[in-house]
C-alpha cells in the first residue's frame, strides 16, 4: 500500500527533473502506480473513497419505523429501554450483542432528526458589575470538629469578573444566613457591585413569585446596599453557573488542602473557620490584578450594616416555653405570661425584655424540635413531681448519661413516685451548684450498687475534699550501657 510519504518523495524527485522510472524507484513504488499519482496530483489519503455503505445488514431495518415513532413522541427514551421492549415483543429476534448497534443508530437519529438541544451562551463579564452567591453543602469533605462530624453549609460569594471569592460557615439556607453572609462578603470586599444574583432561594423569593419578585426582607437588604437583584429561572442552575463552578473548584482546593494538612479534624469551629480564611486568601492571591479593576468600579458601602435578625413579639405560655420558627424553647418560669421580643439570627436567638437582652439561646435547626433547659423549670418540677413521668420533653431533663443512669438506679430501689422526687431533687442540686460535681458524686454512688437518695448526693457535695497525698517517687541512676548492648545485639 502506497503511503502519503512515498507520493511526496515521488513528487520531489519529479520536481528535480528526474525521469518517472527513476523517481518511482526512489519512492519505492511501481512505475504505473507512480504515473497514476503523478497524473492525479493527489495523495493516497485524498483519493480514498469515504465509507458510506454498510458492511452487514441492518438488524433493525424492519422495526426502525416503530422505534423512530416512539422516539419522536418521547425523545428521552433510552436505547436500552427500546431494545428491551423489542426483545419482549419479538422473542429470539435480537441478541444482547446488538444493543450497541441500536445505540449508535439512535445517536445518529438524535443528531440529525431529534429535537434541538439547549444552547448555553458564553457571557462577557464586566468589572464591578455582578456578584453571585449560593449555599453549598460540605458533607462530602467529612470535616470533623473535636472528633465529631461537623454537618454544615457554606455561604459562598464571588465576583464574576475577577473570580474573587469568600464564604461563611452556616447551617441553613435561611434569610438570616443569606443576609449575614452577603454583608460579610461586601464589607470584606470593601465595596458594592451593581448587581447580586442568586438562585431561587425561599429566603429571597416568595412562595408565589407572581405577586412580587422578592421577599420584603430581601428587597430591604438590596435597597440598603443599592444592589440590583437578579434571579435565575426555576430549575436552571446553569444560569448561576459561575458560582456553581466555583463550588466545585473550592471543594477541590479544600480537599487538596486537607490532604496536605494530614487531618480533617479541627480542635474547634474557630480553627476550621481560620483554615477556610487562609484557603480563600491563597485562592484570591492570583486574582489581585483583575480585582483591582473591579474595586475601581465598586460603589461605596453604607455607613453601617443592616441588622439581619427577624423580630417577633412572643408571649410566654403557662408551660414556660415560647414557639419560634416552628420550634419550642424554654425560658425562665418568672417570665410566664410576659411578652418577649425575640430576635432570630442565623445561629442563635436573643430574648429581649424591658429593653434589654435577658438571654441568648442557640437556634435549633429544622422544625418541630425543642430546646428545654431544666434550670428554667426545676423550681416548679420539685413542687409538682407527678408531672415528670409523662412530661412531653422529659428526655431533655437528663443532662447526661450519668443522670439517666442515676434515674434508672433510683427506679430499681424506690417506688416510682419516690424515685421521681429523688431524681428531681438531684437535678435541683445540679441547677443550684454545678453539673460536674453532681456527676462526680453520681459516679461514686453508682459504682457501689447500693440504694441512694438525693441526701446522699448532697452530703457528698458538702463533704470536705480529701487531702491529696504527695508520694515520693524514687528514680534510680540511669544505666546508659543498656543502650549500647541493645545496639550490639546483646539484648
């Protein structure tokens, strides 16, 4: 078979006025073959006929009209589904090895006769115009804090022109998290772009978007910073593509940084947050030139941040609890019947009464949960011990496993009513003293397996601490020759 290289050598020899026979010999081909390529003036690869014919009969020729009709009605049908249907309808006619043939045939149909595919149009970004943000789940990185899984989200903000980015740890896609994260990003950036785009978060869009485009609170946030809000279409995350891609790149970079660190565990949340800040600084280090272009066009920040909290007026019920955002929280029983102002933040809520903050509670995640603190209720529980047995939130009245074990031991040695009274008395000791010394006293009595009461625990709390006995430790002289014998193989 003559190659393109041989024909090129032939043409070179002919251009040097060599006879055809000599040029053919030097090119390594027959003189007749050389004459054919000389007259054609084409390379062998240019003279090949395109392969447009089938080498074997089409096994689907007779049923293709049925398949094409099914694809025209439902273009999303997969070749494997249609092939299995053909095998059921025509037993023994099609073998499994013909699936690939049908897949190629359907692929050609989709490209030539199928419905048009969605087109993605590259966008040109201008400096200082657009910032995008979104929440992303971080569970795939398996971060732990103090050895415990740290289930969290990251509020992620970026400028589409320079790709400058930052983020904030959060635990829900609430408006409080959105507001806090966006404001933190803008103040860290030192300016405000013209537009802010996010996906259709419930924190930003109302349940019925036909009535209004944004929620009242999100509109107020945009107005405070002079931002123009932009939304993507429903079920079109590609329209928020820059930040979606940055989610992927950020997680890749974080995964590599964790591998270099050698551990995914952090001592506390502050250590993890510091690790993220350092990573963002490294990622942004190579974007300073384009960031400088953006900063020249950013608008000034307002004089102060907008309070991201949501406020309620809540009346404390007779059970000494309040209901906030579909969750129940206990408060001090002295507040029963009073109206509190609750300021709900992303991760905590503040209780205000008489123009001052009287307590701060951690915000519960999700709905239909309860945060009951026994210190709020113990004063009246010891007066009404009968309410303990069927109390709806009784599980919250066991601060630790030691208290639960103590209650079970009291139930074994005392009648149920007396056991409840004794346990509540022990719980009152923990409220008025401290949980730690009460737990230590419980450890001591639980190891003895003898009956005990609240008086036993109280007596241990007030007992003088045993003096520590200093023990003299004698350390003999060190014989270093042991190491020499070890190295010599004598040991």
